[in-house]
């Protein structure tokens, strides 16, 4: 899809230099930048939601020691 955007000259010039140094077209640079931004926003609010659930009782989210031991024993004993 083609689109037109307006950005400050200084940012445009920096973007041009970056695209050239990476061997990307201008379209590739902007598509990659928007994709990275969208992906970074995907989990926005997760920490806030968890804080609301656990509040001041973060220890409530700790793994039960018996369960941790059982999980550890269930792992293969080979080298990683």
C-alpha cells in the first residue's frame, strides 16, 4: 500500500542515512520501523494488568516449592 506522511527534515535525513547503511530501500526502512513499533506495543499494559491482579502481594505469584521440585525431577537428566 502506498501512503504519504510528513516528518521533520532532520528525521528524514537520519532515516535516509540509516536505510543506505543497511542496504534497504526507503520503503523497507519505514515498513520495518512501523512493524517494530507495532510489535513493541503488542504487550503494552501487561505489566499494569499483572500489578492490578497481584497488587502488593507479588509473593502470591511464586511457584509452590513442591511443584517446582516435581517439575525439576520431570526434566531429562541429559546434557543441554
